[in-house]
C-alpha cells in the first residue's frame, strides 16, 4: 500500500510539472492566480477568490490582527498515534517531531482558507516577469526582473523556485519589534528583543538609479534587550548576486563603541544572539546566496502546514503561553491543507556548510517557505523548521507570524519573530533614504 501511495504521488508530481510547463502568462489572473497557482478548487483545497484584504471596522493599522476564523474548530488533530495514516501529507521533519515528542507534539488541522493576496502592482510585475525574467549565468541572481513581482511564476527548476522566495514582495519596507527565544530543554528562556527594519532598494526615498544596482534591500537590526546585548546593531546591504558581490555587513558593538565589517554574516555563520541554534541563512527560512547547493525541483504536493496563524500570534496569549519545553504550544497552532512546491538542495562537492542537504516546502499561494528539513553531513535529519504564516490583511502583505527551528538532537529550539506582547509590532511601508543605511549612520545611532 505504501509503494502504491508513493507511486501515486510521483505521478501527481509529474502531472503538476507538465501543467506548469504548459502554463502561459495569459493564464495569470484567469485559470491561475496572478502569481501562478491553480485558481479553481481541487479536491479538499478550495478555490482562490482574491484572498483576504479587508480589516474589520475600527481596526488600527499595525495593531494586533483580529482572528477572522476565531469561531472555527479543528477538523481533526494529528498525534503521534495517528501520524502514520497522514504521512503522505506530512514532511519528514514533522514525522520526526512526533517521534521526538510523542506526548506533546500534535498538529491541529483546520479548514483551508486561501487568504494570500498582493497589491495589483505585484500582479502586474509578475506578468511581465513571466516573459522576461531569467537567471543570471550560474543561477546566482535574477536579471530583467521587475522588482516586487514573482520572477518565475512557472518555475522550471529548484533555483527558480527558491529565488521566488528570496525576492518575494514583503511590503516594500518594514519596521518590526519582536522577540527571539532559545529555550532550554525544560522550556525556560530569556527573551531577546529586536527592532528589525528593511527597505527594498526601489522603495528608498530619493532613489539614485545609478547607485547600488546589485542591492536587493537594506536591513538593520537593533537589539533592545537584555541589557548585556542592548545597543548592538547589525547593518546589511543585501546584494542580489552575492557571488559577484558578497553581502555587505557591519556590526556596531555597544561595549566597544566601534563599527566593524562582519563577513561572518553569511551562509552558516551564527545567527544573531541565537545561542548557536541557527545559521545566518536560516533567517527568513532561507536567505542569501544559493551557490553552495545543487537545487532540484521535485514537484508539488499537498501538505499540512502552519497557516492563518492568528490565534498563536494573538495578544491574548503571552510568550509563556506560546513557548513550551521542546516546541511551541501546538494547541494554539493552526495547520491547513495547502499545495507546496518541494525543492531539495544538496551541498555541492567541495563546498562547505553545516547542512549537507535541505528540503524546502514552498507555499504556492505566497512563494514563502512553509517548512524546511535540515540534514547533517551524515545524512541524518538534524533540524526542523516551520514558518507560521499569516496574512497581514490590513497592509495586504503575506508574511510570517514567527519562525521556529527545532534541533532534534539537543531537544532545544529557537523561535524568531514573536510579537504577542508587543504593541503595534509591525509597520509596513515606512519611508527611508539611502543615507540611513550607511556605516556612518550606524555609528551615529550607536548607544549605551
């Protein structure tokens, strides 16, 4: 029976691949959503009807989002005892989590809502990109791309699919106040509070079209607490082709009151204040240069992924409510059945990275990575990542409520992006100029 199921999945993946290759730009917004997913209902996955784009009356822009599905109950809950019967719609990492935490890890499955939506400008740019965008030689960048749009709505290989995630629309600019935690195995933790901001190059005020043509966006991260880390700042100029021009990064050390270049902010360099629990390229599920891996587009499949995660992100729940021993409080989580692109990244011969293989599951309606399985040099599953997706309908931006990265060996994990206890945590569309993202500005903003 298992062999038949696997064969059926392979046939389905092949059919999906054929339909993608046959798709045309004219179908975007018609038979397909404006960014390339099937629009009609198929099986247990409903039709896409434009997504969720309206906030309730009285909602204050940027405030904690009300849950539009608060009255819904799970259709069923997958537990360690029942996981095997749902394995075709679970990742290897999710199955491993059931084995690692059989008494507490569960997946509550709710009705599927295809809430993803983007501004019309993103759809228009995607339609242009479908005809014009292409990978640069070697696949380390994208050229002829209208920024903001999906470059490859009909991906023909794994590199095109991962570039869709890397360059996806995220509101043009954002300032976010959030918390990162790295709990001990007993669930105790010390929150690290960040103020992140990024601005995509085309959204800079007074943009000089001749300057920084290879920069995708500018990123700054201030640590607000605890006191021992407060005042440290990271500045990044995120280059598009990082083989041609490596990422530019600087750190301001509050204790030394000095700005230094930070070449370690790349690939598997340690993530900021992460206690060794994540790499630099684990941030945003995957970021940076893809050149150390061979990328294979496996195909599409249906999968239970975190989606419409309003409840676990609610201000009604404290960080203590969310953060538990071993993993986040799965009773507060929401999973739905969605189609994902499966992409396998295998470390190239002669290249170095602590992850020898990674398997990515990319949501078809947002091109955001929903889950990642990370394998070590022995080929064993090591870390499992899940992104709890949420549609920021007040700004019309799909983004993450938070990202979780679980270490199966140590029993510890990291959560990045918690905002339950923050007030007005998100502000999309902020205005910034290039001079605010310079090393000299970083030095001037240093404090403590």
